[in-house]
C-alpha cells in the first residue's frame, strides 16, 4: 500500500502557478490566492488595521469564517482592502479585498513595525491600508453612519449602495447556492451592525451629499441589492432600483458613473435603468454552463430560465450599448462539488466559451473570485477552486478580450498592474 502523499504547501502551489503562468504578473497570482482562500491577521496587525478604513460588509460576507467563530473580532477590526506592495518580490501596488479566514496560511503580521504579508512564515510583501476617509467619520441626521449607507470600495473609487439588503430568492429551492446575502444579513444584525433591510432614498442622498462635499476619489456608484421576484414597497424590481438612480442623477447630475446590478430583466424594464440615468447595467449570469446555471441558480432558472437570461443580456446591449452591459460571473463555482466540472481544463473551457459568446458581441463580462462563504450552501463543506483554475482564467480572459479587440470594461478605473483598483478579482490587474 502506498503512503499517503502530503498536500503541497501553499507556497509550492503558488510557485507552480507562477512558473506555469509566467505571462501573468506575480502579484495577480497572489491576489487570486488571497481572494479564494482568505487571509488571517495577527492581533498586532488587527490593532493597527483598526485605525484604517474598516471592512463594511457592503453586500455579502465575503469571509470564509462566520462572525460567531471570529475569536479576534475580525469583523469589526479587519480592513476593507489591503494594498500589496514592495517586499522581497518587489510587488507593484495591488489592491485586494479582505476576506477573513483565521486559518489561512496567508497572514498579515507586524514585522519590525511594518504590516507584512507572510506566507507560511516567509515575508511576501508590505501591506498598506487605506486611510479612513473624512466622510466615514460622519453620520446622517438620524445617527446612521455613512459607512453603513454608502460605503466605498476599490480604494475609494466605487460607492456601493446595497439599497435592499436581502433577496427574495429565499431558501434552498431558490437562493443561489454560492450566495450568503440573506444569512449574512442575519449574522450582521445578530452581531449588532446597524443593517437596514431597505435604505430609504433620502438617506442615500444625504450620505452622498456628505461624500460629495468632502471627496473627489469616488468616480462611480453601484445601486444594487437582492432580486425582487414579487414586490418591494409596492414596486417591481426595475422601478424600485431605477428610483434610486433617478434621484441620484437629479441631485448630482453625472457626478459619478451610475451602475445598476439587477436581474436580467425584460428589455422594456431594463430600459428604465437607462432612462433614469444609469450608464452601466450588470445583469449577472453567474455561471455559463446551462446545467450548472440550473443547479447553482435555481431561483433564476425557475423564474427566468438560463436561455432567456442570456437573451435579455443581449437585448440590454441595444439600449446601453454592448460595452456598457457588463454581466458578472462568479469564478470558481464551476468546479464546486457536487455538480462542478471534474477537471480544471473543462471548467476553463466552459467559462471561456461564455466569454467568447459575449465578447464576440462586444459585451465584456467581468468576474469576482468565489470564496466559499460558510453560510452559503456551497461553502458549507468544501474549499475554494484550485489556484491553477484562477490563474488559467486570468489568461483566458485577457486573451479572449484581446482576440476580440475589446477595451477593458468601463467603470472600473484604470487597468494594468500597479494601477488597477478593482479588488475582488485580478482581471483588471492583468490587462
Ligand atoms: S440573485 Fe442569487 S446571487 Fe443575487 S442576491 Fe439573490 S441569491 Fe444572491
């Protein structure tokens, strides 16, 4: 009988990915690894981090540990994002969203007075954190902190307005299997965070007034929230979200690039976002493969259906123009058990087919890196997609975009290593 082979260390896995994907910036490989598997913090690092811009839990948990298992209260002390820079590998500035995982081999520690990213005991690079913006210290008249109403991500580039904090796809039969929006709402409220189910429009405008008076870094806002399959406050989904965009554009005409993340709606309903002033529409398709779409997005499959979802994305391009319809997919769920592809190559081939389908029509999808959130169905008992998948996807994405002669999607700031700020995947870093 053969001896069990030890799992390769994370360092060995990263080194293998670096060697195999030498056309990618090394920073992007580390970024994907941090996003898929999370990062731990020493107590000293958390003490320092709590003086910088904090994680706001702007929609999902994006953590690999539930709050009630965070022994160092990371949910209150971890930063929103970190900037990887310098160190023995000479990293160029790379912005990474923080996904808390106290068991991660990536660990931010205080070394000789500097925040340092360590991997299995070796120094990787310095870690810089974002100063707390002036508007984060302010509250609305009713006492709601601006951080809760209008947090910013992407190093201050994007104002993230989750105006409806729940999703009407509810329970096992409907909720997307990778998503913890409803469970995260419950855990945040239990932990004392002042989450509101629906953010009133006047409060959103008041928070934006405060941001507008003291900030010129933010260049875009996103209006989003869960799907509305029935009614919310007496409105259907298109009208509910369009009202926020219209109110923002009336008060602050063209101050920021307006974006809406919503379901793929019938074309006349999607038009309402455009008419309200939104420039970019994100009708997220989550996963390309039809079988996996049905398995992983049972609510979307039942209410809309995958083929109709795709058709509506194409229809929306007639209104917004193709470059401004940017559907998201969740990179890595194609490999998740029990339904996922059995090989990395098969997962990449399927996802690339989807990229090719959209990009050949001038539509540029974008992706976030899946981290298995333990309060979601898929995240309960499995690890993330392999690093080799994520590295391969970055190459496939870059090459497909080039093949179709497309520019990086608008509304994400600058592309390129050292310049990109999009923090939940490295796709902008590698363009
Ligand atoms: S539609 Fe799916 S991914 Fe979006 S919030 Fe609802 S359950 Fe989550």
